[in-house]
């Protein structure tokens, strides 16, 4: 019988074992989680309710917000509950389910960012054919493809990981991440680490190449615009997306593009906090504050809600 069959439960070490810092961590993460959920739900509701936001650009923004909510909800609630209850245990099945879900949502986000770049490319470089190319059916197909690719990309790694032999049960993280789990194995994980590294490189390279190709075409097209006003307007429609792309790729490169599971887990925890808590909070504000249509839609919804309340 293999050793790993005897291990049925892991213990999540969390961010800190100091009770005072646990309170600080709980309050910080709870606030960030609520802000993230609220901000992204507002984006989703605005794109559903406002007729001016029924375009492919906002369709993809809506789906991106959905993935943000899904990713944060996969990682944070269970950790917040563990701080309150002091129960840090998690079953192996629940752990691998969390790992699988987190990676599916995360990978889907990167492919969706590439799709959103393509959407901006079509809007700016082929404006006359925009509505024809970016039809509702095609947009839905693109989003479904992003999710399918993410699902297929993570499946082999998770399936192989289920057959690992575990010599330890303490995960040095606040959620079930891949590298800390590999560190618990008494099996030889060097090949798995290499495969994980190669997969991460391929996914980031493909999606980043698609983003850069789209924006290369966009910039070359914008520079040919006759007026400065046209150039400014075109760049402003892309600036929010480029900020989000920079945050997403920057944090992920630091977090996952490394060939060894023996890297500093303390650094990983810090980057994970920024990636999973701060980025989902910032993204709705980035898109809202820098987008006139979204701001107008938000004002209209607030006015309607205020008007309905005053009538009552």
C-alpha cells in the first residue's frame, strides 16, 4: 500500500501563527474580499442592466469580473473561516478541488485578457467590420474556449498529482497551491516541477504574445490617425486593459515561473495576497474610473435607485 493512501488530511499553515497578526490578516482579507466581490458585482450588474454597455468589450469585461469573483471565492472564504474556527484542516479531495478551481479560473483569465486585446484590435483596426466579426455567438464561443483550454491545461497535472506519495501534511500556505503541495511529497517531483514550469511558460508566452501582437497592430494603426484627439480617444480605450494586463502578468511571472518548489514560500504568500486580493479590488476601479461609459452607467443606476427609494 502506498504511503499517500494513509494521508487523508492536510493542515494549512496560513499566513501567520501569531494571534494578533491573524486578526490583522483576517480583517484585511475580509475587507479586500468584500471590496472585490462588490466591485466586480457592480461591473457585472452594470453590463447586464445598461443598454449602452451591450457591446463585446463589456461582455468580456463582465466575464472577466465573473472569473475574478470565482478566483477570490475559491481561495479566501475557507481561510477566513479557518482563522475564526482555528480549524486549519482540509481534506485531500477538498485541497485538490481548490487547487484545480483556482488554476482553471486563473488560466482562463489570461486567455480572456488575450481575447479582450483581440476585441480592441478589431474595434480600432477594423471598425467597419467590428459588429460582424465580434457577434454575440462568436464572443460566447471565445469565452467558452478560454474556459475549455484552462480546464484541459490543468487536468493532466492535477491527475498526476493525485498519485503522489505524501510524507508530510503541513502546507505552508493559506490555500492549496501547487508548489507547497509538491514540497510535501516524498516522491521524486523533479519531472512534475519541470512540466509545471514548461506549462506555465507556454501559457504565459502564448497569451502574452497574442496580447502584444494585438497591441502592436493597434499602436501602428493609432499612429496613423490624422488628429491628436482621435489618437487620445483610441489610446484611452486601451489604457485600462493594459494596466490590468501589466498587473496580472507581472504578479504571475514572479509567482509561478520558476523551476523549483523549494523557492521562498514567504515571497509566494505575499505575491499570492497581492494577486488574489489586491488585483481583483483594483481592476473594477481601473475600468470604472478610466471609462466614461461605465461611469455614466453607474450614475444612471444610482439615480434610478435613489428615485425609487424616494418614491417609497
